[in-house]
C-alpha cells in the first residue's frame, strides 16, 4: 500500500470532519426553501408525535425528515406520509401558502396527516415544475378550483379522503399528461365531465365514494391505457356506456359496485383478458351472466352480489386464480356449490348467500389445500352439520350460515383459534351452548332449538334469543 495515498486519505477525512463541524457551512439548502418549509411548520398547530421535530432553523433543510434535494440545494420532493393509523400521530393546522417558495418542487406528498383543514392549496399553481401531488386523508374541504386544469404538467393528482365538495371542474380535461387521477372519498356531486375523454394517457381513474350521479358518460374510446377504473360507491345510474368495450384488453380492475347501474352484464367483458377484479355489486344488473366469461382465466376477484342476475351462472375457468367470489343476493337457484368453485385452489373468501343452494353440508368434501378465510352461505337451504367442516378448516375467520336448515348438536362443535365470527342463527341447531364460544368476537345463535344453561360470555341477550329453553345470564335465571 502506497503511504502517499494513505496520507491523502487522512487529510481528506480530517477536512470532511471539519466541514461537518463548521456551523457556517452547514446550511446547505436554499434560503427560500428553508423559509417556505419553516412557514409551513408554523402553520401546524399540533404535532404530538414530533413528525417535524428535525425541522430547525439554521440547520440544512435538505436533511430534514421528508425533505429531499437530490440535485443540490433545492427541495425537489416534500413527503410527509404518516403510515400509522394511530390516532395520536397526526398534524393539525393549515398548509401555509409559503410553500410556493419551493420553486423547484416536483413532488408534494401529504398522506394521512388526518387533521389539516382549509381549501385546496392554491400555491400549487405557482410551482412551475410540479409533476405529482398526493393530498390524501388530510381533511381539506371546499370546491376543487375551477382552473384545476392549469396544473397541466401533473402526471399524478390524488386528493382522496378529503371533504372536497361541488362538481368536478370541466377544466380537468386540460390535465392531458395525467396518468393517475384519484378524487375518491370526497363529497363531490354532479356528473363526470365529458372532457375526461381527453385524458388519453390515464392508466388509473378513481372517483370511488363520492355523490356523483347521472349515467357514466361514453368517454372511454380514446383511453387506451386505462388499467384501473373505479367508480364504486356513487349514485351512477343507467347502463354501462358502450365505449367501455374499447378498454379491452388493457383494463384489469373494473370496480363499479354500490351504484344504481342497470341493464345486462355485457358480453364484451369476455375480451378483457387481463381482468383481475370485477366488482359490479349492489346495482340493478339483470339477466343472465354471459357464458363467454369462461374465456377470462385470470380473474382473482368477482363480486356480483346484490343485483337481479338470473340463472344459469356460467362455468368459469379460474381454478388457479380466483381469490374472492361473491354472488350473494341475486336470483340464482344453484342447488349446489359449483364444482369450479369447490375445486379452486386459492379461494379465500366465498360468499354465496341466497343462491338457492340445497346441499347437505356433509357432502362438501374439503381438502388439505383449502384456504377459506371467510364463508357466507346464509339464506340457503343447506342441511346437515358443519362439525366436520369447521374442524378441518384451519384458517377460517368468518363462518356465516344464518337462515339454513342445519341440524346438529352444538356440543359437538369445535373450531380453530382463528375463528372470530360464527353466525348460525335461524337454523335447527339443538343441544347446549359450549363454553368455547366465549372466545369468538361475534356470535349469533338466535332462533334455533338450543336448551340449557349458558356459559359465561360477553355476548348480549339478542344473540341467544328465540331458542327453546336457554337460561342463565344474559337471559333469565335457570329454574330449579
Ligand atoms: C383538529 O383540528 C381542529 C381545527 O384545526 C382542532 O380544533 C382539533 O382539536 C384538532 N383535532 C385534534 C385531534 O387535535
Ligand atoms: C384548457 O387550456 C386552454 C389553453 O391553456 C384554455 O384556453 C382552455 O380554456 C382550457 N380549458 C378549460 C376547460 O379550462
Ligand atoms: C335507480 O334507478 C332506477 C331506474 O333504473 C330509478 O327508478 C330509481 O329511482 C333509482 N334509485 C336511486 C336510489 O337513485
Ligand atoms: C361484495 O360487495 C359487497 C357490497 O358492495 C360487500 O359488502 C362485500 O363484502 C363484497 N364481497 C367480497 C367477497 O368482497
Ligand atoms: C342475529 O340473527 C338474527 C336472525 O338472523 C338477526 O335478526 C339479528 O339481527 C342478529 N343479531 C346480531 C347481534 O347480529
């Protein structure tokens, strides 16, 4: 080893050390950025967990938590993302308009600050390099600005989980570079502006959980990159617009649940070869589900519950992909759980309530590979006993069997420690209530033929009501 380079190394190390100690060279960030950030901090009235504790005047603002200056002394990204849902970790206050001093800002990420009030921050319009804005779960309110389209350099704008109200400004059609637009979880009203059709590079559009109404406009023809379309939990009515067909084969998530949509489920869905999630639940879709859906082999989640769909339900080829299936509360008469369902390898949630199933539960052959976490077969005509089934299903958390014809001795029931919810109400269950039900989180045994003294549990009277001769707390004293 050459001693000269070792000497150099030593001198360099000493120099770096001295530079770090010297307070006059420590402030690296631009004074405008420091001033803007400190003004933001002074608009925060409560920070109980010390999220901004590293933000101290005279220290290099580029080293403060959440501040990033990748190319020198200017702040390019500001990120405050509270990942915890702990109610003690939040920021209260308002967003200071002085953040406009961060003239090189490209990304603003405020997620889950929980208690920031005020209107849509107008300083965003004064940041010429802004590319992405996340203002999620803060608590901003008022209208979205009419000139929101002036933020036309943005590729991402998400304001989900605030209290924005009023309609979606028509200038949104000027956000032509937008890739991800999320206005979900607000109080927006009115219809979807037709100009959204201009947003041709959009891959993810989410308007979930607002109060939007009218029909879904026929705007999808040019949106060839759209992979995720989420319009659930609004007040949309009418039929699906024909141009949704042109989202094939790219669209992977079609989520339209909890609206007031009607008409039949279109045949063209069978061209959505990448479809992962189809949620049309809680609408007024009617008619039979097209047989051609058998062409979709990669669907992981299907929710068609609470519609007016009729028989026959097609045989699907999703054996190795399907994770959750909910066909509850339609007009199906399935007689039994279809073989393509019972043979699925990774199904975790199976909901077939009121599907006209008349099988005997003892005929359901379980396998060691079953991964059921949640089962809802309420309001069918299922007979027999769940004793063997519950003994074998080691991952089950929820077992809903209300309103069937199960007839068995409850004393024989055993279940794994994972089970949290057990609803056997409105069946023909007899025998005594075993003490082990006490460890469940939710129980309903009402309207059966149970008898005898209840074990000690935390459950209210209603979950034991309507039986033959149950007694003891929370019901009346046992006689004799
Ligand atoms: C949330 O902010 C409001 C107004 O800024 C304030 O009155 C309230 O105390 C804050 N909530 C919490 C939990 O600090
Ligand atoms: C979109 O931008 C153009 C040019 O900047 C402007 O003339 C037009 O009014 C804007 N459109 C809307 C709907 O605001
Ligand atoms: C749902 O749509 C139907 C027409 O399809 C209409 O009669 C009904 O009032 C709508 N319901 C709600 C809650 O908007
Ligand atoms: C299906 O959707 C309904 C209502 O939209 C919801 O309550 C239910 O949990 C969903 N089912 C599954 C399996 O996620
Ligand atoms: C228990 O089941 C009965 C009958 O299905 C139902 O009416 C009642 O609301 C349920 N109670 C609870 C606490 O879930």
